[in-house]
């Protein structure tokens, strides 16, 4: 029988064809283009294992990937791993790796690359060290399987493998073994949707699309899920002057500008070609005490500092006078990390109690010795809150020696307990209670308090979520009593992009440009 | 003539020796141990020792100085710690923007200054003269970096005529390169244009008073012919000297201009190097710019001798 | 940025002109009174001098003229436009710009004056020694040439990077940078004066070198020192501001013109007054010193006085 081309069948065929075209037309993502991004400056390294610096985090997450990633609710989801199984006693984790994943140099990723990379990460990274303290043994079972044997039950295996900062990026085995953990890698080969094309320090870092990238099948989800590199190239341009970054995105010389000063918000809003992005959270501001030696080993002195502060005017000033850019909150995990956000009352946070402060100063036996307070102007908000703090503290009787240095010097000096008493920094969001680096003895400031250490260890072991939350609340109370660092408020960030930039996920804490395209 | 050339060339050597010594001393002026400042206290003792040995800082001072000299003479300016490449390479990479900026500013300075000075001299005592010289006085005193800020605010942000900052190489896109260079060259060259205007004026005035000019006037030549024909040429000679000195000032001024306009040149390099405690780079940039100045001066002197015979035999 | 390089050694007219006065001055041992009167009649000296006195007065009486404590942060009053309460507005921390500018004059004037004094002293010592002793002269002059080969600001920045922030480090760095110019000027003055008859006579009479230097040579240096000094004062003020602007000068929370301009550059759109007024102050201060310098040179340098201004 001869197939009849009826009118009906033509209509059906046409509908079928149109139906196939619709998704393409509806999204209209255009492949191609160069995205010029203005950021604060040069990264100290492009080695993800090596540093917790935010700039490094942002850059390395485009060219490297880890076994897990975070979804939109900040929970771990598989990335390079296919999935995992846990033994009944909770002491053995078996990870199955995805197959056919290519590195930028053409090599296929296998378990030996994973073991070598995570070994290196476990020796250098804060999060790696915390995890591997619980790991008895890690080995490759076969080409695509890796096994962890734990010393004790752990709540933090997946989350540690999923955090984006200072993360367990998978390098080729040869590179991971070539560079000892304390030495930054100088060969950059990963599995990410972009690869490093060129790095001209102080001029630009160029990343180009990796054509052999194998994306996951799911939709983009938070930092994870499917990643498509629509752009031909991302060009990261260091523009240290914030006023210049703002001006350049206004005039179109940059398509994206990060870390902008909040005073620029009003005029950026008025610009029809620019879209402003308020990122929540961004950083919460902290002053970290040197608890190893020096004046601030005295707990009463630290408590006095905490009691004296009137935090809101400081936050408001740092936020450029805009109340929508800061949030007063005593919780150690910001609102956006809903699992760990605490709403405790009666904490000695933002007490604004000058009398209590003066009394504590007396009890501490403080004799107006100058306290070395280290800050930098490169992150403007750090300098701002340091200067405002200095005035508030001096009003109750502190003597503050404010030392303004550059960020690189601050990061180096804060490792030396002889060089300072307090320094400023900002904390990004921590996705697990055990990741709060300022509660650990190895991070600058050296929180060695036994009570705090005990609770951190319990938090690492306890797997029941309710019990963990109770422990976390306990830890929070202890934090405000022992005052290892001063917690100010939450600061939100200002970013700006041209309206030609599409597909940008403005819900993530740090910027990502996969799944982003440029409208012609 | 040749004797003067040789003499002048030889005179460069002791000057460069002093330059290299000063550059060497810079790193030793730092209070405390320069190596641990460079590497940071989180460096292992082994790393510090290795770096110290690599830099030769474990040797006595005079030996260090000698080794520094021999390295410099061979063109080895050391290795940058932050950039992971030889200092000389880093400098060569960044030289183009600074050179372009400096020459553009020089062009601006001469193009504005010389005509202004000549016109003022030609109309001595008139309102024009007074106005121009007042402008020149002001131009000398206005801080270049402040002018940069105001230019950006006015022309880029408010009027939108020119880009606020940035740089493109002439070889990549001449038109864009030009647009990016306008404001930086103007703010850098402005001060110097005022200085050149004043000098051109006094040189011109002096030339106009010379006998041969009076003769020319007596012969009935027009004011124009007198000014542009005779006086001009002679007045220009000292201006050439000024140009040389201007170059040195511009190189220094370029540092600030590059920061404000985000131009990736040697000025930005040295400031970043200072911020990162990358001392080999600081030394290298200072050395190269001083050497450049010495060479420029040498060239100007030789040119001058060529033009003005009095110098040669004086 | 104007540079004394042109006004000093190398511009023959300036040299010989100054020497004319030097001859007469040397005979009298100090500046003759008619010169002082001529100085006061010179328009540039008067205008520049008066303006300078205003600045000095502002610096001396800073606490009285200020309306607020310049270091007091008032976050609630940030970025306010000039008003009756805040004559020149407030900055991003609510600090009063008028008070900042007034107190900033202190840093500028201290740095400028100290640098001028130090460079003059060092310049005289080096210049006299070099002018007198041939052998040392050769070495000293090469060293001076070498130092002058560095662009001033670059050398200052490098020195500040090595030594760290602080007012004294700024003064030291700038003194190192500017001394060579003064030294060379003094040296050529000394060289010319040495050949003068009355000096030869004194030497023939057996007077000791130091005595000759003190009685005849040093006074002849006064005039060129004053002229050079005013310009160095001006450069030092500007250099301090540049160093402050770049963040390698005095600490950022110390009121100085450079620091305030730097803090204002991020808010040019929202609050142009923060960078505007200290910049104006800087310009006017530099202007006054340049005027004084010009006027001094014209008066003490009769040959140039004949060619018009």
C-alpha cells in the first residue's frame, strides 16, 4: 500500500517540526562573544587547593570541578561523581565516578586522579584538613571507583567535597603529584566548561570554552547541574580602582563589574543599559583576634570590645547609607543558609553598653596599651568598619593603633602571631558548622579554646540533623561568651552587568558565567 | 667633535654606576629581613634559606653589590616572585603602554606649549600675553592627578565623550587606542605644556632681542617673517633641552596617570610590585627608568652639540 | 609638575644673573636693604607671600579655624553638600571637609618646610664641599647626577615602599630626592665665587677655608637658596599629596590633602566637593610658592628682570 500524504499528515509533520524549533527559538541563547569582567585584582593563585581567597574561588570554579557541588538550597549534589553509597556502620563511603570526563589536556579522568588530587587537598585546604582528620584511608578500587574509610562517623563528608571555596578540585594525577601542597600549581588543567587560555598578570586572565566538556544532564541548579559554555571567552580584567570599575560598566567597556561600592547604586539604577544585582549574602564582617599571644589573649578585653560596639551605624555607613544593603543578625550562619540559621536571644551581641565595656576593661587590667589593629583599603568596607570601630572603642577607653596595609601583606602578616593583635576580614557563607574556619586552631587568630574545639569535634561526628542543630546553638552561645572573633552584621554586595548579558544566576553568593550568554 | 662625543659617552658610566648602586641599596633599606617580608612568615625556613641563597643575600654586602652589578650588566634583572617570570620580561611586556602614554603627553605638551609661548612672546605685554602666562602659571601648579579625576568626571562620566579608563594597543585598534589615550595624555601633558609655554616665551623673547633680529626688522621684514623665520629657529634650541627633562618628569608622572586610568604600564607594575612586596620588580623598573633618562639626556646633549657649535668647543 | 631642573644648572641666564647679585651680596655679607625693598615691591612676591601667610596661619591656628574635629567620624552625616553647618560639605564618613582641608595644611606645610630646610642644609654642605675640594667634587657630582637620574616621584615611592608609611619617612624620602638639585646649584655658586678677587685676596692673606666659606661664600648662597627653596617647598607639597593619593604617604586616616582627594575619588559623582576643595587648596598653595619663587628670582636676578615678565 502506498503511503498517502494527506493534508492531515502534513499538518502533523509541520507541528512536529515547529515543536522542535520552539525550544530553540524561545531560549535564543546565542553562542559566542567575549564577556569582559572587571574584578578587584589579581588572584594570589589559580590553585583551588591552596587558598581560601574569594577571587581564586570564583576563577577556579570555571576551570575545575570537584566530586560534588552545591544546589540552589546549598545542599551537596553530585558533579564529577555519579553517586555514592555508605556502609551500614557509616564508616565506608564508596564513590562512583562519571565516565568519559576529559581533562583540558585530553586525558580521561580516573580514580587515580581523584585520589592524588584529594590527597593534596587534604593536606593544604582548611576544609580538606578538617575532613581528612576523620579519614583513615582513601583508595581507588577500580578505574571509576574511590573508597573512603573513616575513623569515626562523620556528618561532613559530602558537604566538604561540595563547598566551592578552597575546594577539592580534581587535577590530573601528574599535576597533583608534581606540586607539593604548599607550592602553588603553575599548570592549570581541569575538567571545567572553560579552560585557561592566557594569564597576563595585571592585564587579564582569558578563559575560553572547552569544547570537549561533558555537561551533566540536569538543569542548572545552584552551583551545579548542567553547565553550558555559550561564551567563546571570559576575560577577567583586574581593575583595582572601584570608581573605574563602575565607570567602565556604565560606558560598556566591561560587561560585568563585581565588588562595587554601594554609593554607586543610585546612579547605576538609573542607567538603562545596566542591571544592578544585590547579592545576598556577600560577606559578614569580622574582626579576628590574635589569641596566641599579645594583648587580646585576655578574654575580658575581647568581651569589652564586643560590649562597646554599636553595630548598626557602622553597617549603615559601610552600606553607603542604604539600609537594603546590610542586615543586622547575630546568627553565625546567614539567613540564606537556612539549615544553620539561628534565632537566639539574650546574646551579648550589639549590646552598645559603654558602661559594661568600661567595667570589663578595668577587670581585664587594661592599661591603655595600644592594640595593633590591621586592616586594608583594598577592600574598602574593611577599612570603613575598622575606622568606625576605632572611634567607638576609643570613646570607651581603648587605645587603637590602626595599621593600614595592602591585602597581600595582611594575608601574610596574619599568619604571624607577633605582628598584630586584631585584623579585619569578611566571611563568606559556610555551608556546614564544621567549616567555620575562625573556630579552628589552624586558621589565623588560632581559636584553641577547649570548649569550642570539643563542640566542633562533636559536630563533625553527629549525624542526626536535630542533634546537630542543638549542638550548633550551643556553640553559638559559647561563641558569644568566649569571643574568638567579633561578628558585625551582614553586608550585601553590589554587582552590575550590561543588559546584553543573559542567563546570569543572581542567587549564588559568588559569580559564575557558565550558562550565561551575550545577546547580540 | 668626536672627542666631545666620547667624553660625553664615558661620563655616562659613573652615573649609571651610581644608579645601579642606589637601586641595589633600596632593598637593603627595608627594616627587618627582606626575604621573610617577601615570602611571608608562612614560608618554611627551608624556603627562606633557599630564597636567601638565590638572591645572594647571605654574602657580605660588597660581594652582593658586585654580583648585582655583574648581573645587571648582563641584562639579568632577576626574577619576579609574584609573576613567575624574569623581571626584564615583565618590564618589556608593560613598556608599550607607558611609552605610548609618555610620548602622547610629550606631544600634547609641545603642541600646546610651544605655540602658546611663541604667541605670547610675539605679542608681549598684550592681554593675550598676560592671559596665556596666567594660564601657564596655573597649569604648572594644578596637580596632575587631581586634573585626571576632574577630566574623567567631566568628559567620561558627565558628558560621555570619552572612555573613563582602560587601554588598547595601537597595533590592535588604532582608533580605540587613540580614544583611550586622550584624557591620560591631556592630564599628564598639561603641567608640562605650561612649563614649556613659559620657557618658549622667554627663549623667544631673548631671541627677539638679538641683534640679527633688529637688523632683520630694520631691513623691513614683516613681524611674521622675523618671528617665524629667524627668532623661532634659535629659540627652539633650549626648548629641545627642556624636552629631554620633560621626558623624565613625564615618566614619573605616568605612574599616577596609569593608576587613575587603569593603564597596564610600568607605573601600574611598580605600584603593584610594591603592594606585593615584589622587590626585584621594583628594583628593575626604577633601574630601567633611570637608565632611560640618562640615555635621553645623553641623546639630547649630543644633539645639542651637533646643533650648537659653541658647546662642542666650549 | 614643574621642575626646578630647568631653572637651575643648565640655564645659563639664571646662573649668571644670580651671580650678579651674589657679587654685590658677597661684599656686603648679607642681602642689601634696597634688595629687600625691591622684593616687597615685586607683585609676585607680595601676592604669593600673602597667600602663603594665609596658609601658614591656617596651619598654625587650625584648631581655632576648624569647625569640627577633622578625625571625628559622623556616619549619620555622610556625603552632605556644603552648607552653613559644613562649609565645604562632609566626606563618606561624615568628616567635615573644611576642617580636613585646614588641618591638611599642617601636614603639607610641615612636609614642605622640613624638606626645604633639610635639602637646603644638605645641599649647602655638599655643594660647598664639592665646590671647594676638587677630588671630592668628582665623586660627589657623579652621585648627585646618579640620584637625579631617577624620576622624582618614582624614587620617592620606592623609598616609601622600603621604609613604610609616616610623616618622617615622607620628609626623608623627599629630601633625598630633592637635595641633588640644591647641591648642584650651590656648587656652581661656590665655584663662581671662589674665583672672585676678594676671595683670592682672603686666601692670599692666609684666611682658613672654613672661615672664607662662612664669611664670603655662604652668604652668596642665600639668594639662590631662597629661590630654589620656594620651588622645592612647592614640589614637596605636591609630592606629599601624590604619595598620599597613591596610598604610600602618611597613613590614610591622618588629614592630608592627598588622603582627602584619594578618599573623594570614589564618590566624585555623588560628592564632588570632597576631592575638589583639597585639590584647590593644593593648587593655590603651589601657586603661592611658585609666585614667591618667581618673584624672588626676578628681584635677586637683575639680568632676568630686564627681560619682561
